[in-house]
C-alpha cells in the first residue's frame, strides 16, 4: 500500500515528524488501521465525526445520490440542497431565513462576514472576535482567529478585525475568580469595544458559543450578555457553530441552551453537518439578514458550494441525529462523562480544571501547580509527558486528542457507554503513570 510520508503535505504538523498510521475503514466509534488494529476515536477525529465512522444511513444516502446526480452547480437547483436548507432552518427556528452552502467551516465564516457587512451596509465594517479562538486557517480566518500558532502570519487590523479578551474562567483575563462574573466582564468587553469604535463602524461580532479547540468553555453568563450587547447596538451576532453544533454540546446548536433569547443573526456550520462523511459547510441567515440581501447581487461562492452529494449526506445525517435520539443522548452521556472526569480530578493533582459537560465534549487542563494554576508548558506548547501519554494510549487502542496542556474529549455521539467508561479508566491509569508525582 502507498505511503503518504514522502508524497503528501500534511496540515498542522512538521512534515519530517509525520508518521501516522493509515486508516482503511471504520465502524461506529472505532477506526480500522491497515494492520488490522481497531482504534477507539475519543476526539471524533477533528471533532467532526459526530455520527461515528461509516454510518450506514449516511453511506446509503451518498450511494443513492451518486446513482441519481453527482453534481450540478448552485446556478441550478438540486433537491437534496433544498431539503437540507429547509431542515436546517427548521432546526434553528430561523423562519423566513436562508442558507448559503459552502465547502467547510473556514469559507462559511468568511461568507458570514461578507453577508454581515453587506446586509448592514458597512462594506468595510469592523468584525469583533476574541483571543484564544479558532475560525479557520485561510488568511481571512487566521485574522478572525485569536490563535497564537498563526498570529505572526497575519495582521488582523488589515482585515478589519478587532480582538477582545476571552471568557476564560480558569485564567480570567479580568482577574475574576467567579466564573459568571468573568463571563459578564468578557461580554462587557465586547460592548466596550463596539462603543469605543462606534456601532456605525462595526458590522458584526463573531464568536464560538461553546466548544472549541482553544479549550475555552464560556460560562452561562457569557452568551446572553453578548446577545444583549450586540442587539442593543444594532450589530449582527454570528455564532460559529462549526464544532459545537449537531449535538456536540447537547443541543442541535450550542446557543439553543439559552433559548430564543440567545438566537444569533447568523450562524456557521460544518463538521457535524454531514458527520464528516463528505465536506460541507453552511451559513444560516435570519429572516432579517436574508431580507436585506434579497435584491442585491452576491459576489461570492465556489464551484462546489451546495454539492448535491454532500447535501444528501447532510440530510441523512440530520435524520440520523433525530431518529436515533443522539442530541439528547449526547446531553445525558456527556453529563456522566463530565462527572467521571471530575472524579479523575480528585485523584490526580495534575488536573487543574475540568470544563464542558453540556454534551459529549469536555476539556481537561493539566497544570504544574494546582494552587497557582501554573501550566505544564507555555501555551500553545504541549508538554512531553502529555505527548507520551497520548502515544501510550494509542498503543492500547485508544486515540486521545491534546492541544497545549489540554486533553480534548469529544467522542462520537454513538459511542457505547461501557466503551467510554473503559477509555476513561485507561486515561486514569495513564495519568498515574506519566504524572506520578502529581497523584
């Protein structure tokens, strides 16, 4: 079998260090490697395989669509595209809204910014985002992101982007030790930034409502405060639901934890939209935003936007989430997983914080000193012992994801309870093995 090591450029890694095994198949929460080993996927790969691997209903839908119509551009209609748009608007409660389909999350975020600027009549309007955020790896999305890994490559101000401090309750940039107060102050910082530059100069605020690879889970006070601040100032609020959507945080979309009062003006989707079976992203626009674009030319779009195969996969994925009760299951199983991780925290002093728990997403932050919250390594470096832990887990058939000092847990929503319990038991043993002084 061909080996990619000498022929493919791989993302987010040093090429000379890439030595990943080849995946030849998958089923449920497991991947199958070319040597026959089954690996439990505890991160849904890039937090995107929410339905697990090779979900039979999605695979069947792709097969049926391929036999009927593989491709037509968005200049023509396609039945799965229309049906998926209607289903997304219904799930979001965006009556009278519209859906613009993209290829992935990055171009969804770029197009959301385009639409917000055009609909607000501010073609060069400022976009407010936050530090420790991630919205994609294109140049525009690197500007939108507050990502230390790529900050040297881009000038956010050149793209009309302003960054504000994050609602990081464990390392609160506002000096508060109270989580709700930290969230309120982070929302107030957005309001202050808009006021400082003038609401007439700001087109939108773009934020992640919950889960993100940045490891920050905002407190309950944050999103309502953000919604109130933007609405009062007439600034569009864009929810980046690329990672947090489709049950990952226990709701169809993470902002729904706050009810209709937390509804954004636009939201961006990808990843779980098809359960990662095929590439697809989307921008969902409220009726008000869509109405302002109804009679204007949209100078945007790529050849494969709204690809019929991908839309058929997306429609089948939505039906699988619903028919299999996976949104509620994520909420229930995620609550149990969060409690188990808190129990690990009580046994391992290296665990400084556990956050998440709204669905099957949680962050475990490791520290050198729990009292001072001193990190094991400066962000975004990953300490060698954590790398060793991940490698040891892989040798035992479990794939954990880490970033910096964080262990990110985001298993497929279809994972069986006893398998999840076994994975957490393995994590318990490995923490004791690689961080014995902190037990």
